């Protein structure tokens, strides 16, 4: 559906430019935007490769396992219907750790694996309690070091590209706490309705 909306917007814009006599400006904007997108992507690659390399070093040094052990008591309370030693728990912890370091692209495969494992546990096609909680937390933008945003700020010559880390931590704490509270509120409301 979204593809149709984007295609319709592009067609309407081009038709409007043809009737309005601004087709030359539209062509110029298209090529400038494409050039900017390619240059931005190339600029982001270096920073993302750096952070992915840093994550690999942290993984080899055992830092990620240490963080996973640190977060495990908290995560097991968030997902009470997943056994502590189940593979889903490992994927969830890996996903959260990668997201905390701003590596959303690296976290995505682990998130998909976590969802697959949770689906196997629930044995239904409906989203389980754990799947909903996991999705809510991931949607809340769980990030401490926003590597991609720092890379974009560096690309556009920001005077202090890393100064957003403090506000990112505050935003993450607020959004993640709100996501967990709303998730629990709706879960307990549904449980109460089922008991009636």
C-alpha cells in the first residue's frame, strides 16, 4: 500500500510540474537529491563499519556477553513466558545490546531470529505477549550511542556531532519506560477482560 502512495505522489508531482511549467526545476532537484543520497550513504558506511568493528572487538573480548549477563535479570522479568535458557532470550539480549550502541542494521537479523524463536514457543500465528513486548521496546528507539545520527552530523560538518548522546540517553529512558508501561497496561487490561 505504501508503495502505491509513494508512486501516486511522484506521478501527481510530475504531472503538476508539467502543467505548472516547472519540470526543469523538478529534474534538477531529482538529480541533486540522488547525488546527495549517494554521498550520504558513502559517508555513513565509514562510521557504521567503525562501529560494527568496535562491536566485533567487544564481542571477542566478552563485553557483549558481560552486558547480556548484566541485563538478563531485567529481561527475564520483561519476558516471563520465555524460559531463561531458551535461544529466544539470547537473541533478544543480542538485539537489545546492538540497539543500545546504535547499530540498528546489525540488530535487525537478531530481532528477526528472536521473533522466529518466540513464534515457535507460542505455536500460533497470533502475536504472543513476548512478541508484543519485544516489538514495543524496539519501537521505542532503544539507543545510547546513535551511531547513524552521529555519522550524518559529521557528514554535514556539525561543530559537535556527539553532543546529542546525552539527550539520546534521556529520550531512550523516557520512551522505553513509556513503551513498557503501555505494554503492561494493555496486557493487564486484556487479562481482566478475559477473566470476566
